[in-house]
C-alpha cells in the first residue's frame, strides 16, 4: 500500500471519528437539555405544591379564628333570643336532649342556628377568595369555598381549593375542614368503667431519655402513674381516663383529642408544660361523680388552639383533610 492510500484511509477514519463524536455530542447535549428542562419543571411543581400548602395553612388558621368569633356571636344572640322568648327553647333539630355545661345558651337550637348563620356570613366576606403573593410571580389562592348545613352527626364541613401558582406551574389541593360540636356534658354521672375504653394501659409511664413520643390511637384508660420529663409528648386520639397521678417536668406536652377525666389533679414542676384537651374536662368528686374541672391548668398559652368553652371547634387531629 503506497503512502497516498494510507493517507486516504487515515482521512476517512478521522472523518468517521469526527462524525461519531459530533453525533454523540449532539445526543448528550439534547439529553442534558431535556434533563435540565425536566428538573426545572419538577422544581416549579414542588414550589407550586409548597405554595398551595401555604394556602391551606393560611385558610385553616383564618377559619379557626372565624369559628371562635362565630361562637361568641351565637352565644350573645342565643341569650337575647331566649330572654325575648321568656326562657322557652326551641327543640333540637335532631331530637337530642343535651345536658348543658356552664353556659345554657349553647344547649339550644338557637345557638346552632346563629353560629351557622354567622359562620357563613364571615366566610362569605372573603368574596370566595383569599389570595396572597409570596414573591415575584409566586402566589397562593384559596377559592371555590362551600359550607354545608349542620349535619345529623353535628358537624359542618367547609370545602375549598388551594391553588399554588408559579410562573409556569399550578398545583391544586382539594381540602376539607370539619367543624364539630363539643360532646354532651357528663356532669353528675358516675365515673366510667375501664371496660368502656378501647385501650387499658396498666403499667406506669415514665417518659424520658430516648422515648420522646407516646401515642394511643383510641380512647384510653390509664391505670398507673404518668411522669413526663423534658421535651416529651403523649397523644391520646380519643377520650382519656387518668386514674393515678400525672407529673410534668420541663417542656412536656400531653394532647387529648376528646374528653378527659381525672381522679387527682396533675402536678407540675415549672410552667413550660402544656396539657391540651379538645373535649370536656372532668374531675371525680368525693361521691365518685363527674364534675366540671373549671380551673384545669392547661399550661402554655398556645397549648390549645381551641378555647375550652367553645361549643363548635376544629379538631386538629382529624378535622383537616387535604387531597394532593
């Protein structure tokens, strides 16, 4: 093979290599651009989801405050209505006879009617929309709000959509918040038997060290003593009966998402604790009867989002549902 032929083969080989390299470079560049585009889209969608979640949180906080205000409005209106009607009360719409707590106005049909009326009025004042710009083109908007009437199970549902919007993406979260009515008063009744609770916990609880959290998923009868020390949390997702003493130390928290009954008052070391009960609170008197625990020490001011006297409230444990 002469020198000219060798040079010709070399030139062809170089051209083939250049073509292959150029083709691969174009392919890799396209893949990189596609990956970058997908990354940007994912990042935008994540931002939109975060914004939509901010909308849900904002509306939840706004509605919780609105429920408190509607309770106060209904209390005053029901009191006036009862006085103007010489103390006669309308029958409960669902045929229930409710034992009253301290404020008898709240056991009447008038109270519930005024509460719902005021709740719908306050929600309507938003003109069916709550919108906030977070930064530049990023914003969230809560709209498509609907409010149900009072259901047979004494609940009111508020449904809404939260839109999280960036420059190029929108995420919609369909949300439902359930407002429920405080349970009937058990004042004057005999203390319940432990068989009426779904869970009976029969060993002492000493929450410390690595055991930071303890959760009971249903109504619980706690037979032995409880000591909660440091930054520890106990959750009871239902009613709770505390038969023995309870001792708090440090920044301990106990949450009961139902009624709570105490045999003896809890003990506290310091004032950084919180003892939050979302239902009615009772203590047992010398005759073994339930009486209202009027001076219950709940602890830190923000320990209970719902004031103990409110008749209607949002249960933070299962009252909020968000569909992604």
